[in-house]
């Protein structure tokens, strides 16, 4: 990938030792927490590739749980996140997977509580940067580095245009947009990364559009 500055290589301010294995993992966990919208009661984490081989020594386990607890990459509490999670009654399991994935630093995160669950796949691509490649069975490409909106909708004519029109109405610029569907005419998912944070009023208006089922915001 192309880096815009030396800081993309060095990585963010973080609890070490590794921007890929620690900071990236924390960000994967934190995006999962943001999408879930609350602190989960349980978490099942599967590590693949180098994550699976080195997660204990590189702090990938404490980092990803720290992210689920909404700790940023530089939060000192990451070091004791497993103890903090246990103290809150969060049940955590880790599995070392042998399957070969497209990227060596891959984690599958399944979290939930009595009201629902969420499953995503995230990869740490270096310098603390991540991509979310799967969400509840939908394929997507979400960097987690910019404010984003995820819109679950019925796969119908005009749904995408209606969402884009609302964003244009509020002068919100779209930096990246991806649409995924499991089956033609069924459920679909819009992933929209934008250049600025979005007010609640915009989200509320998006929710009133025809065929829009769920709108979730991820803040930068």
C-alpha cells in the first residue's frame, strides 16, 4: 500500500510493542464495539496467520479486548484489559485458527449480549491501519480511519441515490463508498466513508428513507 507520511509507517501513539499486532488489533476491536453500539457481554476472537502465532507475545489479545472496551491505542488500560473485562463479567475466548487467509494479520470478532450479536473480520495492514473486510456476512472495505456510515437496506432501485442525495443536501462529501449484497433483491449494505463527522439529524433523516432498515455511524 502507499503511505502518505512517515507517521503511517511508524504508526500511531500506542501501547506497544507492534503497530500491526497491537495498535491495529485495538482498532479492530474498537470498530467492532462502535458498530455493536454498546459494550458486549461476551467475545469470541479467532486469530489467523501471524496473529495466531504471536498474539500472546505481541499483546494482540489484550489490544483487541481493549478496543472492545472502547480504549484507544494509547490507553494504558490496554495492558490490563483482560482483567478489566473479566471484572465486568465479559466472557472472552481466543481461538488459534490454521486456515490460510488473504492477509496474515487477520482476526474474526464475534461479540454479543442478550439483545443481539455482531460478527466482523478485520485485518491489520501496517502502521496501525486496518481494514474491515466482512460484517455479518457482507463483504466490505472499511478503513476505520474516517467517519463512516453503514446503511442496511432492501436491494431496491433508488435506495443508493436517495442516501447520496441526503448527504449532498447537507454538503457531506463522500470519500469512499461500497455496496454489498448477499442476493439480488434481498438485503444489502452501503458502506460510506465521509470527510466530516455527521450530526444525529442527518442519521435520523436517512432512517426515514424508503427501504432503509438500519443506519449506524462510526466516528473518526
